[in-house]
């Protein structure tokens, strides 16, 4: 049995022993299985290398499954002769196709979206102190370099101050989701004839069956629907 020993540290706030593990997901991607966004399950044990023979390893406990995201790189570069133009490169591994409802392959990987936000005057909060900025963003669609997910240029207003803007990068995966379920309301069924009350009523009071309230029923749209989910996001102040 092979054991990968790691030094542990006691977290007094949580009352737990912890250890940092590094998993090379890029190596998994380039392996024979070509694992994208792999799932791992750790087999944990207490290892005492100086114990007597037969007592160095404790009982093995299986941890829960955990998903490991793929590594992503965000690179921003400036041209000293064009200080307001920023070159943006997002790199990493992605899948090359998804499965259709019929099980056939649909070529295409994840989608990367790049936007720019500017600071809100008078607001210092790092979450609420930003708003979308209307700046020019140009994507280079002819880039074919390996591992480049997005490349393009962001043109900021001339003479901008450092820290006034930030580049926002978001990556989405496209998946087939369950059919949408919608609740449709059927109209009420009115009683026959005008409703009257009092001594001059022409007939008996309508029964509940003659005047039914609105009813609802679920309606399922046919077939799975494509939808995207956020898998990576990053920001960089410029």
C-alpha cells in the first residue's frame, strides 16, 4: 500500500486537524482518461512512521467526493505606446464537446465573457462600489493557441486613473438541464345565468359544481433545455 504523508496542523478555531493537499488536475487532463473537472475521493488514515511494525497505519476512512476545478490563468498586458489598451488572455483546459439529447457530440467548449466595471463615486465597499462600464471590448476570434480560452483587447477612456476600473472575467459551461416545468392556470367556470340574491332570485343558488374556482396544472415542456452555469470568475483592478 502506498501512503502520501502530509504534515497536519491544528485549527484551534474549528477544533480540527487540517492539511493542505495539492492535486495536479492538469496531469489528470493529459492522462489516458483525459479527466476534465475531475472528482476525487480521499482515503484518510493516521500514519505514524516511527510506530512498531503493523501499527503504523490506522483504520482508513473514506471522505466525501469533491469536485476539483480546472486551473485558470488571467493575464493582462499593456503596450507602453498605447497605455489605454489592455490585452486580456484567459488560459486553461476546457472540454471540446457536449452531448446532445440524442447522445451525439456537439463540438464546442465553455464560454468566456469579459466585461469592465468602474468605481461608483463615493462608495468604498469592494462589493457594492462597482458598476458596469461602457467601454470597447474586442475579442480575437482567430486565436488558435493551445489552452487559450479567450484573448482580446479592452480600451479604457483616455487618461483614466489607476484603480478606477476593473476587468471582470466569467466562464460558463453549457449543459442540458431537465425540462422546464411551468404552472398554468385554467380559467374559472362561471355559473350558468346571472347571479342574483334576495327574494327575487329566479331559481336556486348555484351549487359548487356550477361555479368552480380557477385550477392549476403543471405543464412540462418537451426535451432537455440547454443552460449555462458559472464555473470560474476573476477580477483585476486596472
